[in-house]
C-alpha cells in the first residue's frame, strides 16, 4: 500500500449510527482493519452520527421518507470529509448512492434468517388466532398477512433493545428480529426460533455489513480492499440488482436471497401485495459473473407476472 496508513496522530474516522448494533458493526470494521494492517486501536476513531430514522420512532418509515432515513446524515458527513468511511447495515441501504460515494466493500455475511421473538410462544405458526404481532417491516408484515391473515399487526420500530422492551410491556405477543443482529449482539437466545428461508424469505442484503467511501479517496479504497469479502459481494450484486429493478423502497414488500453454488449463483425473490393478498415468487440460476443480470432478469419476470398496480 503506497498511501500513508492511519495513525494515532491522524486517525481514520469511521462513521456510524449510534445504536448498539451499529456500534458493534463499526467496531468490527475497525477490528478488521487493525488486523489487516497491524494497527493500534488509536489509529481509528468511531464517529457516531444521529440519523433521522433513529430519532422518529412513532411513525412508519414510509411516512417519513423510507430507507434513506438511516443513511442521509452519515453520507452528508462522508461527502463533507467529516468521516473517512461509513458503516451500514446493507438492508437499510438505498440501491443508488449519492454522486461521489461508492459502496464496494462488504464484511462476511451473517445468518440471513429472521428470528421469531416472543416471551411465551415457541414458533411462528403456534401463535394463537388473532394474536398481536409487532413489526415495522413491510416485507415481514405482508409475508405474515399472507400466511396468517387472522393475526393483528401493529407498528413496531426502534433498535433491538427498544423492541424487546415493547414485548416485555405487552405491546405485542411476538415480533421478528434479524438473526444476524442478535448473533452479533450475543443475543441469539432472545429468538425462540430462526425461521427457515423457505418459510420466510429474508430482506435483500439481510445480514450483510457494507462500508461506503468517497469514490475519489484512493487511501480508503486501498484500506477497504484488504477486508472486502468477495462471496458476500457476489451475493449482494445479484440481490441489489434485483431490488433496484423492482424500484425497491420501504414502501414495497420485497424479499430476495442469493446463494453461491460453486461457480454458479441461485437467486430467489418474491414481491407481495402490502396486505399479503398476493405473492409472486420466482428463482433463477446462472454464472456468478452474471450476478447483476440474474437480478435484473428475475425482477423483470416477477414484474411481468404482477402486471401494473401490483403494489398499490
């Protein structure tokens, strides 16, 4: 590496949201860079940035602006030079980056499954008729409404700890949390069960951590290249291409998962009506080199079968 390495005198600034999970992710990026370049912890500074999505917890995401609410202020700090890189949960990331920013580094992906969380009920299909279930995810709500139209769904936003507290307070009988986040926080025991992907296809990019940088920053590019996990990048290329061509936002229930099979890739996807009344699912296999095209093709197939006005 020809560029100067970070040092305690000039630390490399890592931007993140302030939730316990976001901080874990930023610390994991720091640990990976320390290990890759034999650097001390003082060579890095974790910078917490308040984002709108964490401050407004009493409204659904679609009412206040969708996915960018978890990234906008962090990306503004990155563009302004206040931080050197930004760490994100990839399922929160819009598919289009602001001009001047690039997302081309991913850490190894964690468990992609949804966790079923309830104080008393052991599994999703054992919920009593008419039970109240909390979720802020349009995908999970639509998948649940499709399989269990008898359940009552309520809005349930906040970080892992906030949602666990809401369950304790009896706001709902059950909720869902990504197994990846629970595993990273050492809280896997909080989930009664992990839901098989055949039963509940996860959100696009669930379980993946992405690191964003300025496109004109060769030092950050060189540092991040050393910790990039290529297989995760290949999976996300297919999944995020699928999402982009469906115009995926927080207002459209979409699920997708790519699995690597030797030199090939298998992409599964589904789109749902928000009320769960209809699901259109499909899958496609092809060479890993064609990951983006596989995503585009599967998206076009599902949209063609859905017809106009499917999401409305």
